[in-house]
């Protein structure tokens, strides 16, 4: 669909290998900025280009990456998921909670956490697809409900249950020597997402709905089911991100998800996905996630105070979007 | 159709918000401990309304700010951060003798206008999506707020603060009067001006508005700028209530999210072009009363967030009843 339009539009580089020709300018700009950031970072500290440091960054990025994958799917259908903060927390808390019930709980803890995320996602999806409530509102309400449930569960404090051994292994272990498991999780989820988006009818339907839901419906796509499924996947991925985070920090915390809402949206749009839906590639989202993680890391290496970090963070988003995210002029 | 029926159809969302608020507030007052134990009296009612009004106007100002942008079919996710930024600024400059205080207030409002104008300029001339723009500018405003107040503190002119948060003639909450004045000075002129009507037109269909020669850019720019102004009035009031400035990320985000909730409860369509700031004000009051209701029914405060969430979810789901009127399934897709 729109992807093909892109192939035609950047025709200039006829000699380029096919995979480069398919990249859109937004993704290229994002990757160029990553290289630039790495160069700037290496001026400040020699460790910046070391393998350990880069792997550490990838590990930190993988939490955001998993969450941003779900956000990207939702953005592709032209909606937005503002329930990320408390779905992340719910996944983490419920997985830890289930793990406190002996061996069976430890086995079922992770699936249970993801299941809770799916339920919240289905609630979002049902509201958007069947009740036709704007996603910005229903996901906000779901966020409030999830927060309410978790406050009742935890009594307003950080819960006592700690992350189970499998959760810690998933976030901090090394299945392949040298490569953190969290990164492997992100790679697996990323490959699945790419497969889903480019090789299945579901993926085609997602792009179709994002371009024009009415047209997709008239082409015989069950748009409501697709929209609901997409939100369920987003919920599942947010909960998975929460479980990884809990494993990393060895326990769930009240506001652990708050720091992931805006970065996940920013990562998706910096990667060239249109916030109006229907256009964007997963590679772009990967670039966006790495870009944001590196930016945050460099600013902390430079010992920039929080205030300066926020300002630069905002300026970078505006600046990059002005470079390639502008809409066409209404004329 | 008679004239009043047109008016009724136009104001349906606003009237619904007023009705929801009146019912909830009546239940709240009738079950309030002060009324339950001592019987109904004007003093008790005035005390209850003062507390409720002081909590409510903060959200009401931010919700009004959100309304202006939502009317043009945009969204302002930086509104809570403008609110926080102006709160921090006010805790520095709204002090001293009357002249200095007055200059300080002007400065705070000016910064609010500037924040709104930056949003508007990026959205209109940069042609970025409002949601992305305001996420980014929100981060910038919060950064500036942190620069101003790395730690909570500061002070404010106490006389002015007590005057504006107290009661007039020992009866009527002063904050409500300020709210009414702001409505009369900002919202009424805006909604009746050419730019205001243009903002509604842009919200309904930007392309149609453009084709009809409506001043699209001016309307949007004015809406964003005034939105910043209203958020800064909210920030100013927060300073009057707390006597300090604090750059708290959670509080800014909460106000942004609550403002969207209040706007929806107030009958403003998120698709733009429908609703009014008056509705949003009552939506904000209603949203605040939900929290207070729990208090008078002696429910565990732990259940308050859940209760608030469930009420919000039910309230937004009510709009789905409109689906029963759909004759053609293509109308699902708006």
C-alpha cells in the first residue's frame, strides 16, 4: 500500500541494493542521528563505543522496544494507547503476585501477567472498535481503572512480592553468552512483529485500516476484530515490558510505567510512523527506540541535570519531526 | 424547528455536564458530615462550596485551556506542563508590594501566552501533528519548570492569595468569581469573534473551512495561544492555594489527563467542532466531585482511584448509545 508508494517516490538511487531502496528517508535520518549521537558520545567518553557499553544500552533499549512495538501497531491503525503506564505496572505486579503462590505460581506467573495485559487491551479494543469511543479517551479510562485496581491490590505502597527467578532470568540472564536475554526477547518480538506486518493478511489489514477504515471495511475486512486484536497485542506487549522491567529491578513499583508512555510514542513517530496511521516500518521504530535510549544515556553521561535533559529531549523531538515529519500543506 | 430547539441541540453536551454536576454535587452536599450532624445551613453550604470550588477551579482552568485546542480538532498534551511551569514561575515573581505583584502576575500570564503561542506556531507553521508537538513542548516546559524550581519552595503574595481563595462577603467563594470573570473576558469574546467561529469551523472540517475562506491559521493560532493563557491562570491559582511552586512530573501529567477527561465529560467532542468551555468547566467540577463523593460515603481512600476510573469509563461509554441511531454501518467510521 503506502509502502509501495514510497518505493516509487524515492526512485533516485537506482544503483542502491534493494533493501536500501525500500528505506524511507525518515528511517535513514533516524539512523544518521544515531551515528551522530554515538560520535558525540565518544568525544565525551572513550567507553562510549565499547561493546559492553553498547550492549548495556541495547538492554535498556529493549524494555522500551517491547513496549514501543505494541504502541506502533496501535499507531498504525490510526489510534493511540495511553493506557501504557498502568498496563506495564499491572503486568509487572500481577506476574510477581502470581509468583508468590509456590512452584505452580512461578511457572504461571509470566503468562498470568501477560494475560492481565491482554484483558486490559481487550477492554481498550472493545471500546474503540465496537463502542466507537475515541482511543485517546477509552485508553485513558482503562489506565485509570488499571491504576485503581493496582492501588487496591498493593495498598498504595510498593507490593511485597518480588520478581520470580524466571522473570529475573528473562531480563538479566544470558542464554547466549554476551547477549542479554532482554535483547533476545526484543529481537524475537521484533521479528514476529515484522512477520505479522509484512507477511500476513492481518498486517495488510492493519495498514489498510490506518489509511482509511471505511475503505478497509468495504473491502471485506472485519475491521472491528482487527482493531480489537491490535489493542490486545499492545496490552500484551506493554505487560511483557513490565515483566521484563520487574525482572530487571527485581520487583514491581507503583509508578514504574510512567516513564514509558511518552518515550514509546516519541520512538514510534521519530521512526517515521505517521501518527495518523497507515504508514511506517518496524525498522523505523527500532531506530526511534535506540535513538531515544542513546539520547537519554548520553545526557546522563554528560551529567546533564534533569531539567536540561527534558529540554534537549523535547527540542530533539521537535527538530527531528520538523526535518521529516511535516504534513502536506492544505491547498 | 423553533429557535430554542436549535439552541438546545447545540448546547446538549453542555447541559448534560451541568446536570451531571448538579446531581453529584447535591448528593455530595446532602451526605456531607457537616450537614448531616448540624443540619442544613447557609454557612455550612458556603464552607463546603469554598473547599470544593478551590479544588475545582484549578482543573476547570486547565480543562478550559484544553477545550480551546480540542475545538480545533487538536489536542494539547502540554497543558499540564504549562500549568506546572507557570506555578513555578509564580512562586518566584508574584511577591512583594502591590506593584511588583501586579507585574509578576502579568509576567506569569505572558509566559502562559508564550507557551501557547509556541505550540500554535509549531503546529501551524511547522505542520506537525498537535499530539507529537505538545508531547515535545511539554517536555521542554517541564524542563524549564525544573530549572526554576529544582526543589519545591518559594512564596507568593499572601494578601492576594487569601483574597482570591477566600470568600466574598463571607458567603461566596472568590475563586468562582475569578472563574466567571475569566469566562467573561476570554471565552465569551473568543467564542463570539470571527476567529472563534472559525475555530469551530476548522474543528468540523479544516479543508471545508479553508475552501470557504475562513481564517484557518489565525483561528488555530489564537486557540493555542489562549489555551496557554488559561493554563497559566490555573498555574497562578495553584500557587495561591499552595503558597509554593513545585515542578512535579506526576502532577503535570495528571492535570493533562484529567483535563481530557473533564473535556469529554463536559460534552466537548474530541473530533473537534462541538462543545463549549462552559461544559468543560462543569465537566471538571463533576470529575472533582466524583473523588469527594467517596469521602462522604466513608469508603476506604484506597478505592478512590478505582472508583474514579470506573465512573470515567461508564461516562465515556454512554456516548456509545448514539450507535443505536446509526442507520448505515458506514457511519461507524465517522
